[in-house]
C-alpha cells in the first residue's frame, strides 16, 4: 500500500511537476559533482546548467539563477558562486513542488497520464489512448482519477485471473511501483523485492523469467548496474502478451467467448 500511495502521489498533477522534478535531478547531480573530490578540470567538465538558466549576483554578492538566456555573472571556476546559485534554484523548485503537493484536492488528470507515459519513454501517446486509459479507472465519470478509483483499479487487476479486466493504466502503475528510483527502467533487483512479498518465491521466479528472459525461453541475461533492466515498452510487451494468454486460457479470443 505504501508503494501504491507513492505512485499515486507522484502522478497527481504530474504534468505540472514534471519540469521541476527533471530540473531538480539535474541540479542534484551537478551539486554532487561539486561536492566530490575531483580535479578542477573534471569538475568544470561535469558542471551542468540548464540551457536557459543563468547565474547572477546582486549588489551584496548573493548568487541566484534566472530563466534568461544571458551570460552568467559567475566565473566558470567560481565554485562557491555556482553552488550557491544552484542551491537557491533548488530551494525555489522544491517550494513549487511543495505548493503543488499541498493542493487541497489531489487527483490525476488526462494530461498527467499523458505526461507520465511520455516520461516512461512511450514514443507516441494519442489523445484517444489517454481517454481510453482514463475511462478504465474513472468510475465517477468526472474526468479525473482520485485515490479511491486508483486503489480500486489496482485491486481489481491484482485479483483478476481471467485477463479480462482493463489493464492499461494498471500496467503503467505496476511499472512505476517496480521503478523505485524513477530512472525509467525496471531492474531485476527492484522487481524481485516487490514480487517476493506479494506472490512468494515460486511465482516470483516465473514472473522474473518472463520479464527479463529472452522470448525463446533463454535464461536471464545479466546486464545493467542492477543485474538486468528493461524499459517500459519491453515491460508492456511482456505483460500484454501474458494477459492475452490468460484470456485464451479462459476461453476468450478477441473479446468473444469460444463455444
């Protein structure tokens, strides 16, 4: 439940938060580089500023960032000035996110679903696709998804053995649950940790092999920093195929029951 709530909170007003979250990650990476014991030349090469962000100093020498495309008043080697500016921008972005999180009503809108799909690497997201996904979950028909609807859709899919429950939204949620570090990839380690508590060892091993093994049944290939990783498109391919197989085992083909 904790991980499910984490993903729900992440998706609420996702479109409003996406740019700030992306920029915060850039800033954290840059600050981490400056705090590492690197050589001066390496630190300069590692420094990343947003293309539209400049660093400026006021009359008192305080550094700040602005979203204008003009030269920075910080010298490239002025580490203190640069880090101060980045930290100030970081604080401003965190304040923006805090204001969004504190909105009295939290829900997921169509634009949030579309933005989330794009952030996961889905190359083409159509308006109709988003409408269909929202329809799967929007029990109240008010155009948005609240926590009650979100939770209900997840529980229905968890219990579904036939493969007939609409699952496009659920597949996105499940991927985001597995992707705990929000890097757009699901690793074997992340998936194992989630599945073991839910389904037990035997079913966990079967699901892991389906997700990370080859289509021909070959063993899992160890790649990536966490043993093995797949992206959202690969994940969708596997879970959609598995859902179709469950439908066929229940006697349904292309939405029609066999006689």
